[in-house]
């Protein structure tokens, strides 16, 4: 649990790209429900770079709130809410999601997001 809490603390403090570099295994797989999986750290970095650049143009993460963490061996389910604040309107969009992670040797080897927008 402390490793997962450190992951989210780094995400809040350092942003997406340094956190991906630090916590994802080279052969990691990242998927969002209904989308094609990104396989390997280079593909994940490319996708997250695109997302970070888009986010920088339109707004920023206002908050990442972790509600619950359930752990079973090397697997974890994290319930969280992301708050995105948009530059042009100051509107905040909240996205509630479940983040399913599989860890090995201190790295994320598989991660799947299931989310809904409020």
C-alpha cells in the first residue's frame, strides 16, 4: 500500500511523465476501458506525453483524490477522482475512476483504467 501511495504522491508532485518513468516496468501494458492497450514503456510514454501536452494547453489537474485502495497480492484496485480545471472557462470536470494495477519488483507491469465523468 505504501508503494501505491508513493506513486500517487509522485503523480501529484512531479506530474505524469516522471511518474511513468519511475514506476512502470519496461514491458508494462496500459489500457483504458474500450481503447487499444499501450504495450511497453515507450508506447506508454508516447501516449502520456500526448495527454500531458494536451492537458497543458487546455488546463491542469486540480486534484487527484484517492478514496480507497484494495490490495490482493501483487494486484491493487484504486478508487479515485481526478479533477481537471480548464483554462478558458475555469470549469472543473471530475472523473471518477477505478485504476487496476499489477505490480512486480516494485514496478507496474499492467494497468487498466475504468472511468466515468461527472
